[in-house]
């Protein structure tokens, strides 16, 4: 087994928590400046995520 510790140093100031309490985004600048619009609505995204999660249970035999 290769040990990475002797070769890599971590600086705690660059670490971030694994779970972020709140993520907030505002795509208005991308829309206004770049003319970008999402191809998938929020509702569609949630449905895709739920479907993927459900299929992972099916694949695991649960």
C-alpha cells in the first residue's frame, strides 16, 4: 500500500467542512451577461436526483 503522508502536507486553513450548512446561488449574472439559461428546471433536477438515489438502492439489492 502506498502511503501519501510522507509526500503531502495539508494546511488546515485550506480545508473546508464536508457538509456545508447552506448553499446559495444566484444565476442572474450568468443569464444577464452570458445569455445562459438552465436546460433543466429545479423540479426536474430534484426528480433526477430522486430517481438516481432510488436506482442506487435497486442496484445494491435493498
